[in-house]
């Protein structure tokens, strides 16, 4: 044995490398799974290695500042700098092609809105609540006015890591915003005390019977036990994969996730494309009213927009009965944090601007826009895009990926692999260890506050006090050159319905002085 070891130890290191490479080459030639490795032994592996780090190579070495999708380097850098209270300005003029198709122009006023010393924004330059009250029209027992026009969109525990959810939830407390749970149920990490919108889909996770049906009793218990739940959202579809169900593999269902979602440990769970609790528009309205009556909370729906026939039926039922959703969250067909087949993310349902414009125009034709709080969700977490959205009729926006970036997401685009390098979209304990919830919660809050501050500055530059006052004529969008550029009203063929608004001071008094519809009601 000693002689064998002596012989092996006498072999030079470079010969060991040759031996290892030879073994790899033999293995490559003999295997039939990978053609490139078979045809080009050893060096073929370089191709697979470069392919695996392709997004990183393009992100940092190849693509220019404005080229990447879904978020380019400038957009990501703005979120990162905003969340860290760093300088997010740029010098020497914009490097964006301002003559490009779909470029947004905000029409500024000759004289900006003047913020007096006693104005709420002179005291807090990020104070920006929603101008509408969710559930006011339908006289819900516990109507809700969001204290922030920007909030965290639906992202569930399981899709994101425990530490990521914990960071977001603690962050909305600091930012005075709300946190949508996503369809994975209410977890301990959603329960730090910040305002929560409880969201569920066809799997009814967290409010589910043993046979997979909706349980009103569990819903009532959930709301009674968690007074920080301020509204309930029913998911009809999502932008990533509208009309498609999902599968939660049994291997991912830990004891904790099983308890939260109300499923069995280690048993694969299917989320079907369709709801069991309703299958028609009138049944949906009855379902919404039943939940609102039993819980006292406003109830809304979330969907990506495509065909409009059933939406028109919903609008007709709402107009005739005075019942229906208190809010509608419109998701963009571009997809978001949810993993989906490219065929769905690329082609099924309309992009946000088209989908929202179609839906709002339909509801406006029926004269019921004032009954609904419209929430936009689709890459709107930047002040200029938000200005466009508010001009089109949005009352609040929800952000998902922008919120993820504020707590460390680097757009590695491997959310679906459980190998997220930043620990945000993985259940790996090791990868999650890099997230400090205290630090990241502060960054989420700072991003929200910076967003609101800059959005207010754009609003004031346009001569308005609150973004709900934006009209379709305040925003231009490039169609081709300036002679062909169109105001939003001409582009999407409608004018938004007037939003009742008197002053920021009135909103502040309502939120903080114990008015009938307060954030603490």
C-alpha cells in the first residue's frame, strides 16, 4: 500500500490534469445525452458553462444601459440607489432615446403646484395616500383607505423565501403601505402587523377544506384572528399564466408550508385553472358579497385582461344590482414573479396598458368607475410610468419585482430553479442567510418613500397636488415622431372619470384624526 501511495505521489500535477481530462473525454465520447459534448469532448463543456451564465454576461458585459428586459440596468440602478438612500440622479442629460416608440412625456405646467409651509407634503415629502376608499360605495363594515399609493403586490411564501417575505412585511410597516400575501396563504412572515391584503386563488390555500374547496368558516376565523388583514383579493388570473393552473410538488411541501396552506406534507397539490366556488359572473358577484358580509372587509378581484365579454357582463351586473368587487387589480400580460411557460408569458393576455385601457373604458361606458378602486400591477414602480397609469385611471399601484430588487434581487432570472443567488426566491436556508430582514425592510421602505417623493415632485411640476388629478391630456406617448405623437386620450380613446379630491390635508385628517374612513378603522 505504501509503495502504491509513493508511486501516486510521485506523479507530477500536470500529469494528473491530463489524466482527469482524458477520463472526461472518454466519458463524453461514450455518453449519448449531449451531442456537443460527444462531438467536442472536454471543450464542449465550455459552451454549457457560458450558456449557464449567459444572463450574467449580458447583464454586466454585453447589454447597454437601456437594452435589457424585463428591467434594464438604469431601472435596476434607480431602485437600488433609492432603496439605499444613495444618489439616484443622473448627469449630462438622459441617455434614453426619447424619440423611441412608446416613450412617455409628462406635460409640465408653467407654474408648479406650490407647497405651503403648513401643507402635509412640507412636513412629510413622501405622504401620498390613495384618494379613494376601498369599500366605501358598497358600505362595507370595515372600508379601507390605503395610506400609500404604492404597495407590495401578490407574492406568496413558497415562491419567495421566508426572509424575503419577512423583509417586505416589516418594510411596509415602515412605509405605511400594505402587503398582498399572494395565493400561498397567510404565513407568520406576513404577520408582523403591517396592513395585509389576503389573496387567494383556485387552490384556496389557507382557507381550504380537506377536499380542496373554499371554506367560509376558515376565512372568518382568519380575519377575526388577524385584524391587520384589511381587504381580500380573489385571483381570477395572473399575468404570468392566465387561464392556467399550477402544481406545487410534494417535495416542496414542508411541515410549515403544509400548515399555512392547509395541505398534506409531501403530497403534490394541484391548483386548477377554474374556481370551484363559482363559475359564472353572477356567482362571482354573490361570492364576493358573501365574503364581504361574513368578514366585513372590502373584497376585490385580480386578473389579466383579454376578452371583454364577461367583463361587460360583470359591469352590467354591478350597475343593475349595486353589488360587486370593491377593487379590481389589473395585471399585465407581460408576466411577473410567477414562473410560466414562455408561450403564456409572451403571448397570452394583453400588456398592462392595453388591458387596463380596455377595461377602464368599458367600466366608464357603464358609468361605474367611481364605485371601484383600480389597482395597476405591471412594471409601474417608476414615477413616470406611475404618472401615465394614474392619468389612465389607476388609484394605486402594486409592485412585485421592483420590491424584490429593493431587498436584493439582481434579476438573475432563475426564480423557478430554487437557486436564486440573492436568497429572495429560494427555499435554500444557506442562500437565505444573506438576507438581513431588518436591513432589507428599511430598504423596501426607503424605495417606497423615494418613489412617492419623486412621484409627488412630478405631480407638482404638472400643476397638481395629488396624482389622482392627472388627466389623459397630461401625458403624451410617442407613436412615431412628434407630429404623430398622441395624448393618452387619443391613444386609448377615453378620458378617465373624475376622482373626488379636495386636498392632501383632508386625506391626512381622514387618515390620522379618527374620521369615519381611516386607515386604522
